[in-house]
């Protein structure tokens, strides 16, 4: 799970899916800035056909990233009122993930996620809490693997409302 996906998870945790749709988080629409810290342990499951196409430099870079320790990122993302009301997806997974709202209210949400792609399975939990309409805290715990490789990803973070409304350039 990339830092971008983790940040989006925080802001989009009010996501609604069919019958198990919780009420949207009680947060302000507009520009949000999120700070996430992500730590991974284990070995990523990379399909052999992708691994075979990687250069030695790309493999070395991947290994260095895995050994680098926790990574903190800061990103901005625009959230509209419409997006909050209709619910959004956690990244672009092309339908390979199932999401189940375990607990959902306008201030706290817990979502279970199960994904599968090219023989790699991932599962985890997303916890989001709207401290107030302008502050959110969250955590994401995911385990992924293919049977011979396993990796754990733990992300924590906070988000704060920065401004409203977003410009059309910021909504991208």
C-alpha cells in the first residue's frame, strides 16, 4: 500500500458500499493535508513475471526501500461534499478488493479489506476517527503474501483540513 493510498484511506474512510454503507464521516469538504508514517516488514510477494522483467538496479532499489525503515510523507488531497456523501474507493483496485464495514458512525469507522491480484492476497483493517470536523486520525494494518512471501504494512497518520473550496486543479 503506497503512502498516497494510505493518505487517501484517511480522507475517504467515509466510503459507502451498498447495504453496509455507514454514515459519512463528519468532516469538512475541501483541501486536506495528511501526514502518514508507514513501516513494512517481511518480503513483498512479486509475481515471477514482473520480477523477471526488473533490472538488477530496480531489484536493488526495492530491497533498499524495504530496509529503509519507517517512511513519513505529507500529501494534500481535495475532498468534495459529493464524494463524502456518495462514498469513495480506497485507491484504484479495479474491483479486486472486498470491503466490509465492521463499525461505522459519523465519527469513527472500522473497515475490513480483502484483496487478491495475480496470486497475491492481502487483508487488513482500516481505523479512522474524526476528532472534529477539521482533524482526523487513522491507522491501517495490512498483511499480504503469496504463500512463500509475506509482508506486513502498518500505517498511522493524521489529517487536517486546510481550506475550502478546492480549485479544479486541486481536485485531480
